[in-house]
C-alpha cells in the first residue's frame, strides 16, 4: 500500500488544512516512508509469540476488598458545616 497525493489532499481536507504543492509532495514521501518501515514488521516470525496486553506479567493491580467498620456517626458529623437528623445539610440546588 502506498500513499498518493490524492490521499494527502483528502486527509488535509478532513483536517481543514491548506497545503502547498511542495507540502503535499513532502507529506506523501514521509507517509510512504512510514508505511515502508511498518511493513518490516511483517518480516518478523511471530508464530511462537503469545498475544499480550501488557509487557509485564501483571495479573491484578487492585487490592483485595476488605470489609471494615465505618467511623462513628458523631465523629463523621464533626466535619459537617451543618447537620440535621444525622445527615449532612446542604443548601437547596433545586427550586
């Protein structure tokens, strides 16, 4: 697969870019060089390589859930600017 000037013009149009003819030719060459380099990956033998999602063998990075008791209500309400019936009281946001 190779990139043509028409492809570069199409992408430039989608990106709302105005390119000169020199820039179009330059980008065409650069994009074709990138594709040529990427095609080298097809030369690698990956038959014995297992598919991976991460380079390190990480299975679970989350800590285990542990049930703990909550802080006493009186202690929690010490941080409340206003309290009513054991609940935080806040200004109304609806009319």
